[in-house]
C-alpha cells in the first residue's frame, strides 16, 4: 500500500510539473488548444491512442464485454485498430489537416459553419458536444474512482473528488502543450502495462489451453466467434466503437494539431500498433474474468450473485496481477484515463469558449481572454462530469454508448461526407444530423441498449446526407 501511494504521489507530481511547463509555453489559444499545430508523429500517435482508450475500456468495457462475450470481444479490439485507428488515419488524417488549414478552423463546429455556411449548425453542434461529452467524461471518472476505491480502500466519493480536482488542475495549467508532453510517458506506461497484463493473466490462468477449457465449461460460446449475447449486440459494439472515431471531436482534433503529411504517415503506423496492443490486452483480460472472479473470491464485485460489471476489472487486477506489478496496472489505467479526460475537457470547453462565446456573443474577444475562458470552462466541465459520476446513473458501457452513439449519430454524416465530397449540401448535412441523433435518442429512450441505438443512428446519419444532398442539390448561387 505504501509503495502504491509513493508511486502515485510521484506520478501526480510529474503531471503537475509538466502542466506548469506547458503553462509557461502556452502563449496563445492555438498553443493551449492545438499545441501550435506543429505536433510530431509519435506524440500524436500516443495522444490519439491514449485519448481513444481509458478507464472506460479497461474498467467498464473489459469487464462487461469480457464477461458476456468471452473471446469474441477481441473482434472489437481488431476493428478498433483497423477501422477506428488505421482507417481514420489513412482515409481522413491528411484530409482533416488540409481542411483545418484551408478553412482556418480550430474546432469541428467551426468547420461545420464554414463548410455548410450555417452559423446555426455551429451553435447546435457546440451544444451537442458539451452535453454529450459530460456523460463520457463521467464514465471515465467512475472507472477511475472504482480503481482507487479497490486499491486504496478509500470511499468512492472521496476518490471521485480527488480525481476531479487533480484533472481540473492539470488541464487548467497547460492545455494541449502539457498533454502532448505527458502522453508520450503515458503511452510508454500503457504499452508496458498491457504486455504485463496479458502475460500475467495467461500465467495466472495456467496457460491459454487451461483458460479456454475453463471458459468452455461455463458456456462453449465464450470461446466461439460470436459470444452468448449474439451477433447483433456484438456487431453494434464493434460498429459503435470503430466507426464513431471518424467524427469524434476529441480524436479529430489530433489531426488539426499534427505537423504535416509525413507525420501523419508515420503516426498512422505507430498509432495502429499501439492501439492494437492496448485493446487486445483489455478485451483478452476481460474475457478471463469468469475464471478468476466469483462471489466467494471477490464479494465486492457481486451483488445477489450477479456481477457488478464496473467492479470486475478493479477486483481482478488486485487478485491476478502480482503485488510487485500491481502499481504498474494502476498507472496503466490512470495514464489512459488522464489523456482521455484531457482530450474531452479541451474539446468541451472549446465548444463553449470559442464556438459559443467567441462565435456568437463576443466575436472581438482577445486571444488572451479566450485562453482564460478556456481554462475556466475546463474547470466547469470537470465539475459537471464529477457531479454526474457521483450519481452513477448506469454502467460505464451504457453511459459511453449514450455519448459515442449520440455524437456519432449527429456528426458522422455531416463531417465524413463533408470532408470526402464537395457535393454535400447544407440541407443534406442538417437532415442527416437531426435524423441520426433523433433516431438514436428515441430508440434509447424507448428501451433499446445504447450501443445498438447508437449504431442505428450512425448508419442513418451516414446514409441520409448523400441521399438528401442528391435529391436537394445546392442552389446555383451557393
């Protein structure tokens, strides 16, 4: 326990010091939000992967999907890497960078305004980002708080408040400058920790053959191509988590900030390999929860004999990982989560500061005051996320499904088609955003699981924009 506390204290001190260094190097809004637009390939690769995966993956998704789907959860890891990372970098990376320079934009709502000549589009997309990123950030805080609760035996609320204050301090100080510096360190910790996690789980389970045999004893489908819940639930999870990144603002931002086309080519390979390792470690370890966890071994992870999915992985990490390596697992999840939180907070605060305030209320705001407002909005967003996390409205998987599903449903059609084709019209983009988001929310409210509701909404968003743009072409004077 003492070693863990010392290591975590040193880790926290390092982050604060780097935050202060970042603050001293931050002289403009561009520095704070994009690192000056000159970030190298490896920094971007690490920051993309670390923003993609967090405690949401290692705590929520690994626990629930591993328990329910077994080995077939690895399909998610595969498609996350090939589609959500490699596909995004290859198909969109250079196009997004060129677009940001051509339109001189810093945010996705700014792009929507200039691409579709619609200030209303900018306002509505800004509000959507702020509203639907709060549950995403809350899910990360929930995962981290469970982790600290198990490792340090402290109250969930106390752990939540500590993580909220620490995150706010880190972000308010240095912004993207701090983030890119620290994400290289975070990435190294995540890579090493993931390798250790895979090896430790295999050793503790007596080897792959033994693990597979024991999983089959629970349900033969746990080692099959499609887990017990079936093909449609699995497909929806694969689609949601692999396709949404094409239009997730916190991931798109990485391409605004990257240096040039050469950096994108290098970063694409590095980010894909990094993400494949991280995702495989999480979903494979999650698949082993059934053989390591039961009410007798870990009563805290069960209630009335049923698993508490968000508690499975924290308990597994303390029981399966050797004590000498336990602190590395703690740093692994903490590193991933801090980077994700940083990305979410920056994007959400920019939606208020730059897109709403500077875009509609005070268009003549100075760069210095805009940067200050970003810092204030960052602290406010963290506070709202912590408040939602306190009430724990649903499981981490359900919360993330709401957030990613809603953002993907609203933005996939307008953003992806807007980047790929000049034929897309303002009406097509608007109808696709409303139809996609509306479908997602209606299905969720009427009882459909959030990953499936989000998947249907995203498919509709992608299909509607080109269809409506073809039926209702651009006016001649547009």
